[in-house]
C-alpha cells in the first residue's frame, strides 16, 4: 500500500511543479507498451555567462582535458568497464568529441564530453530517433554528463563546466536534459543554464514526430514540426536565423 501512496504523491508533486508532460510520460509508460506509444521531452539550455566562477576551488579534485587513454579510465571508473560504453565513447573520441574529466587521486569521479558544431540528440539510443542540433561554429555542446554516485551533490559538474568555460572563454555553451531527470534539470538551472529550446517527441508504433520549439533573444518561441525516421538524423538549429 505504501508503494501506491508514494506513486500517487509523486504524480501530485509533478503536477504541482508544472510538469504535466512528464506526468503523461510516466502514466503512458506504466500502462501502454512502448512498441505502441511513447512520449519524451528534452530541454535544451544555453549557459548565461556572467564571468563569475560557478564554484569555489575543490582542492581534492583535479580537472583536465582527456586523451585516448582517458576514455578507458572513464569507462572503467564510471561505467564499470562496460564494453558497449567503451565502444560508444571510443567512437565519440575518434569523431573529435573532447572528454573532460574530474579525478580524485587516480580515480575518475566525473566527466563530460564537448561537441563542436553539431550535437546528436537522441531518444532511446543512437541508432533510433535523432536530431542533429546545429550551434555556432565556435560553440560547445555539453553532452554525456556523468558523476560517480558517491560524489553527487559535491559540485563536480559545475566545477568541470567552470574549467571548460575558462578554457574556451569566447565560446557559447549548450546542454540538453530529459525533463524526467529532474535533478539534472535543477543543477543546470542553478549554475546558469537557461532554456533556449524544447523538443517534444511523440511515437505511434513505428512513426515518430517531434515538435521543436526555439526561444529567440526577445523571448518569442518558434515551433517546427518534424517527422523522424529511425536511424536518420533530422537537422535543426539552435542558432536564431
């Protein structure tokens, strides 16, 4: 009985926080088989620069850009040596996506990957429904954020972002979070990321549609409607045309 009450409380909490779409996702996932129907919402963020450090010095943490051997360290320390993750991240590295890592001693405790030029936003996996997100040529897209569970809440992600923004002082920074990941949403907003676009995915059987809304500098929202094909990336831009 207590489990039922917890689920009911969680639903009311989502409603109170204005997360109606997330509530619909949770209900549809609970009662409708995924092969028939699915919903997903991704929030795209742009970092608002104010030239202030996001965190004070974390003396016990060393942050640096990664290299080819770092990819293995990331997978071993954060993903328990998962061969599938190793293959995925090796592919990222070979395609010019830069890893940045936070270490405590010799152990990797957090990492992010920076994409330049475009970013592949996916729902499900990288061979399913994709949006190829265009950004400014010098901008960076923060992707695949992961922090060791025992180090969460210790400002690892803001510290890595600080390091990257000081490295690329003239670059804009973007990020993307599924709205279901409420903790990540709150952390992004706390350190200065602000909504610049939202992607709503709706799947009926083998047909998937996306409503992509972008926010202009004046605060106006523009909508684009896309029909997505499995395994093929649809192009969309976060840069105001």
